[in-house]
C-alpha cells in the first residue's frame, strides 16, 4: 500500500533553494534595520526618563514605600576628590 504525500516534493525543495534562503535573510535584515532606524528617529532619552520617573511615582503612590527593606545609598566614588 502506497502512502499519499501531504506535501509535494517540489514544495519541500522550494524551501531549500538558495534564493528562498537569501530572500529570508534579506527580509530579516531589512526588518531589523528598519526597526533600528525608526528607533533612532523616534526615541528621546529625556522623555523616556520622565515617563519612567512618573511610572515609579505612580507605583510608590499605589503600593506605598517599602517598609521591610531600608534603602541605603552607596557613596559616590570620585577619584579626583580623595580625602
């Protein structure tokens, strides 16, 4: 009894062709470079920091300051200012 193929031989061979692989690589590279370009045009560091601070303030307003862990500040090391 012969088994019937669900996918033809030509379809499988088409996915193995060099042209198809090149197309996939170029498409991925174009997508990635497009994302990087849009990120370069749209991203604003100052606006990102402001939004992040607002989100932190909203979080602390909703959940309250931490009570179990006492935050501490690490002293800033500046080699030019030695004691």
